[in-house]
C-alpha cells in the first residue's frame, strides 16, 4: 500500500521529462497567436483610452483570467503570445458600460488557432446614463434616506437620498426605467403610548403612484442626466389579515407576504391569526409555513379595500399523477410517428414572476406520469410534443373539475390523481413583430395566460427572419401577447418590469378553433 | 479600523450569549421618562423621536416610541421590564450618548436595563446638530467613482459616519462636529477570478497610510465642501507557469495561491485565489503532460503558489509550495510538479526521568499549517514512528498525551527546529525527525493591567518569544495566550531559558511579526528567565498604542 504511491510518482515524473523535449521544439500547434483591436466611445465613435481589456480562457467549462491589457491614448490594444484555445474578451472602464456585455456566464467564444492574427476587435463602450432628482414629502420638504431604484430592460441600479433629499443613480444604460422610492423603515412595529402619531411614507413610484401600474417610465440617455422629482405618498392604510389552520405539532408558524421585490414576515398569534398593516396596492403571495415542512400559500390582489379572513390550511406538498384520458391517449398515439408519442405535461404557476419554476413530466407509454412536491396554488396546464393543435380541455381531481387548462391544487391527500381530457381544436394566434423598418427577426414573443390579475408565461416563440410568429393549440381563454425587446433578458421577468412594455402589450381572447392574427410592436428599449 | 471590526464581532458574540431576562414577573412594567437636549447649548429639544427597542427578543421585538414636547420631555409609560436599547432621531441632528457615563452599542444606541421594582432614573438624551463632509471620489484617471464607500472617522476614533458615492461620484457624510479623517474604498468582486476592484483604502486626499491623511475639521450645522479623494490602485502583475506530473485519466486539479503575509487576507485585500483545470481537457488542447497557467492580477508582495490534484478520487498529489515575490513586473516560468506524498520517520526520546505510561502510549501527529491534513505516525515495535504520504507543506508536531511538565524539542535531519515549525515545502520524502521530550518544563502566569491605570485589562493578547542572544527572537517561535476576564494569563510546557514577553490590547494576525520586529529594535524590553520546573509570575502592562512605533 505504501509503495504504490511512490511508484506512481516515479512513473509520472518520467512521463513529464519525456514530454519536455517535444515542447521545446517550435511545433506548429504551439505557435502563439496575437489579438489586436480598439475601444471606442459608442456615442461619438472616438477612441477610448484606459479601457481594461481582459482575455479569459475557457478551461473545464469555466472562464478564468488569462491576460489583461489597457488601451492606449489611441484606444488601441494588443495581446500577443497567446496560446491556441477558447477565449472570451471583455472591456471595462469606470464610467462606461460595455455595449456588448453578455449575460453572466455566457460570453461569446472567441476561438484562437495556433499562430493566428486576429485584428480589428472592436469594443464599444457607452457612457453611463444618470437618473437624478429629489424626493420630497407632501409639503415639499426633502426626505432623507429614501432608496430610489431605477429598473429598466437592461439595467437595474439604486441610490439613496442625501440630507437634501437628492439622489443620482449611475451605471444605467439607455432606455426606459421605472423609478421606485422606498423610505427607510424598521421591520419592527412601533408602539406609541404618548398620543403622538408616527408619520410614515409608503413605497412610491415616480411621479407619485403607490403601485407599478400607475408609474410613468423615465427615459435614461447614455452620457446624460435625467432629472425628476418624486413626491412621497403616505403609507397605505390597507391591511391583509386572516388565520392559519394547523396542528399543534406544526408550531412555530410563520407567515409571509411577498411581492416581486420584497418579502414581509409576520407572526401568528395563539389563535392562529395574522395581520399585515400598511400594505400598498398590488399583487402578493401570502404564505404560511411550519417547521414540519407543511405549508400553504395563496395569491392576493389588493386594490382599494383591505382583505380580511383569508384562511390558510397547512398541509404537505402533493405528488401528482397526471393521466391522459384513454380515448385521447389512443388518438394522440395514432397521430404520432410509429405510435411513440413523446409528450410532456407542464404545470406553470400563476405567480409574481412571469416565469416561475414549473413542474414537468414526460408521459410514459400508458399515458401517465408523476410530478413530485407540487405546492398549493393555481396552475396553467399544457401538453407539448404531441399533435400541435391539441390543448387541455378539462381536468379532474377526485370530485373537482377544472376547465380551460387552469388547475387548482389544494389540501387533501399527499398523492392525488389528475385526469386530463384533451381536445383537438385549440386556437391559433399568429402575426408579425414590427420595428421601425418592418418585420424584426429573432425577437422573443411571449404568450401569457391570465387568471384574475395574475399571469403565467405559457409559451414563447422566436420570430422568423420576416418577423412572423405563431402559437398553436391554445386553450380558450384570455391572454396577453408581448414581443420582448432584445435587451430584456438581463432582468427578472417580474410583472412590474412588464409595466415598461404595457404600451406594446396586446390582450386577446381565444375561442376553441379560432385563428387570430395579431401583429405586435417590439418593446422599447 | 481593526479595533472597530473586532468590536463588531465582540458585540455579535455578546448578542448570541445574551439570554432573555425572564426573571422579572411577566406583567411587571415600568414607565420611562426623560428629556432630549442640545448637547452644545444644554437647551431642551422638541420633536425628537425617542425609541426604546426590546433587546434580546429577535423574533417578536417591539419598539416603544414617543415624541418630545415643547419642553423636550418624553414619556413612555407601562412597558415590560427588561433589557432595551435606546436611541433618538431628529432631522439634522445626531444622537450622541455619553460614552463615559453609559454603555453604548456599536450602532450608537444606549444599553438600558429596567428593573421591575425600581422607578427608572430620568433619561437625558443628548443630540447635536450634524456637520456634513461633502466631496467626490475619483479613480486614478480623475473620473468619478460610483458606489464607493466613504467613511469619516474622528481623530480620536470615537465616532464615525459613512455613506456611498452617488451616480456622479459625490458623497455627503453626516457626522457629529469635530475633526475627521476621511477614507474612500471601492469594493467589487470579479465573478471569474474572485479578485477585488484593485483599489485600496485611500485617505483624503490620496494617502494609503493613515499618517498621510489630511484632517478635516467640521462644525455643527455646516457643510465642508470639496473633499476629493483620489483612490489609489496599486499596480498588479500576473504569475504564469506550468503544472507538470499530471495523473492518468480524467482528473480535476487546482492551482492555489495565497499571500505569504496572512494579514493581507482581509475583507478588502482578498488576494487568495484558485484556478481549476481538468486533465482530460488539457490533453484535448494538445498538452500531453502539462498545463500552463496564468494567475489573476496580484499586487506586489510575496505569495505561495502550489498545485494539488485529485480530490474526490485517485491518489492525492501536490506540488512543492513555490514562494513567488512580485515587485514590478509579471513573473513567468513558475514550474510546479505534482508529486505524491513522501515518507517521514521520527524517533521519540524521553529525557530527564520522563516515563511514558505503558497503558497510554504516546501518539505523534503532523498538523498541517497550510491544509487540513493531519497525518498520524504509525508506531513500530521499537517505538519509532513512520508517516506515509506526507504532502509538501509546513507542519507542526502534536504529541498526545504530553507528559506532565514535559517540553518538546525537535530536530529535523539533525538540525534543531526553531519554534517547532517543520518546513516540508520542497517535499517531505526522506525527512527524519528526532523528537525529544524533556522533563523540567516551566510555567508562567501573571496579570495584565491597563497601560495608564492600575486595573486589570481583560482579554489582552500576551505574546511570548524565546530569546536567543541579545534581542534576537524569531516570529515563528511566537506563542500567544489570551488573558481572562480578570486579566490573568498563563503558559505551560515551556522550555527553560530566557524569554521576551508583551501584552497587547487587540488581536491581529500579523502581531507576532510586528512584536518580534519591535523586540529586535529594542522597543520592548520586558524579559523573564525561566529555570527548570519554575512556576514564574510576571505581571504586565498592555502596550500603550500611542507610543508604539512598531505599528504601521
């Protein structure tokens, strides 16, 4: 045992020394490559000095720094003596955003061959846009310590107001941004017994709205400063309250009220009651959780009145067995090649984010499959991979029946079976996404199902070169259609961010067998 | 700054230890009254928001609030007895509790204890009109730096205020009036390399050392404008080279580096890093038995570089630890050869009448300083020890059980090892250790007192160095002990001889190096001689920081 390692070591050392002479000879595949290029200010086209250019090498699926250099006065850089391999290039200078900055972890690969000379690499940098201004109270006095966030399709940054109520948010890219001002507030409730009243402000959207749907987007421009004034609104008087049904051994319980950007935690008293005060209008997920892993959650849309008596009943997540009705399964198998259908069932939750984690399973030859740990809530159910015009007409769990692809999972046994009825005459929606110069290819079009004020992305399609898109097999119901701006992918697709695109969002209603044409405009940047 | 950080940790520890005080009857209440005053004029302040926060209740804490009236008075009736923190706020004012007369938290709040059966004394809450330090933070090219952190620290280090620069690189820090040093820093982490922004903490106007800071004087209700901090970014260099001795098969290997001066591993100065490789991929790229590497940019200094292989399967391999010093250029051609561990042998001799109890034979372990490995010696019939597969690195010897009153001396290949630190960084194969356990170990205890008062200094760090001749001490032989609540420290298992000793108030990773340097320069003169089996007592005073030239 103790000799084996030493033998192995000797063998390796020999290997290394045998390999060495080969490396010394200037073999063709070891000839170093060179990279040359220039950085420019994307607004003026002028060369940009002091730009840090980093060459990262892809090793084992990860990028690590390989070589760095800095552009000179003429904006030019060179990287010589580069080994052949897979690289990515990045550009960085304080005060500028690199225009082609890829998504984290997905930089475009620059393959470098032995001895290659790569010239004219162009790195364009855009000066930061700034949104600045003042935050004032109802009587016009400056408000200090307010966090102002600017969120747009391609940037999301924040700043805090100073002693003069002033803020200036940098780092921004050109484009529309929503502004949200949040006052500094303790999470701990304050009790006053001296008769004085605590004056508190609520989260306020520019120019003076309590909810995102009343916000006016602000245009940020590269290299420029956009100035605004936000008037803080008093805290909402609305409340959300109710109770939690739980077993004794579920204690301690906790409740939380979550929207797309903030989670508030609350307590449950001995009688199982909870209350959240000062809740601004909006969409929320209210959930209760026990240490025992049991939970329940529900969606709440708060408009202009408090919501009381919400009941939450704790139970464990459900393992769901999806089963296609026999007759439907036979028809689908007959329509697919060789009778081997490769069909998926997907449950998309209606949630706070447009694309929340979904549950998917692949149907086995008997037309059934199992999804583990499905939490309580409402879902849109879709079949995919089978004949394109089929949709989910109805769903049955025990005694309960659901229509138009919408399913609700509630309490009950830990394992439940859902019987799925399919119909062949789903609707079809098609059209062209137009930009300033006609159809735009490669744009992502989203189809959102609506359930009250909550939505879920049920399908996405990229436009072909002429800008056309098509969705088939759509269950009857109300939908939204939206063509995303190409920069959109940098952000979480929260409902709030979609407010930026409300001008280009189209609402449609689809009936069984309908063929609807709906052209779209691409969202502004 | 270090003392601040330490304080913060200390408070966290206190918080974790604090038990909710439930000894009071559950419905016992107290009523708290008091006044808010302008600390400069002594006049009462109206419209001050006073807050008492229930202290240890993390889950269901409540704030009891009140506003002061025209006479500056407030009243918070019928609140549960117990522990609270108290604070006060008013626009353009800062709460400045008296740190001499009361206990103040790191966040500037008062610690309060209300007992059930006592009427609390009236609280006096001093407020002061704030001063504002305003300016900009710039990069090395003079461009504004966004989201840089700006900290104003009063010259007596008693108060501080901080803020971040806005989208124009501007900042406004609110502080109580007084004299301040203003420090800017920019922290951002690169997702690929884990290296920092490269900027170091810079004092206004552009100094990297506190001594170079220009002091800014502020006045109540006034703004000091034009404080412009130009952040310093030291030049950075890359280390490149080759890893050879790759194992067969599909294995992952790692190149690691870490600053030789471990004090640089801090929140801002994280210069350790790693690169991961895969042997199969290396071969696919045309490298049969070697992988070339290039580190992320590092500031000037000395670093340890090494490669290791095959965690999670296969034989463990490691290169020697290469000491690399960067001064003013990139460094190429570092060669790291992966080798398996080597065999180390050790003999243990007992001297001076020591006997090892037969039912409890001595075991010897090598404790790696750099890694988590702890190879244990295999004992043969003649009482000698063999350590298999010892990888390159630095080790210390651990003996268990150590006979009462014994001390250890170690010889490596017949040369005495100072401080017991074994240097196997070039490989361990063939190393021969001679471990001697000698009877007659001495003990040393004493009390640490404050620098300028005759009272105990709790929790001071006491550092002890064997003295060789004159002021000659070696930092690797540094031993440290922490004094207890009563300032009492103790060392045992000491070899007889001459020692140098000192006590310090705060803890730093670099303290042994600093203290050894100070001793060699004759700045620290406390000495003690320990005879065999001595039970020596030596009382100490903590170093007075103001006179301590050994500090940076």
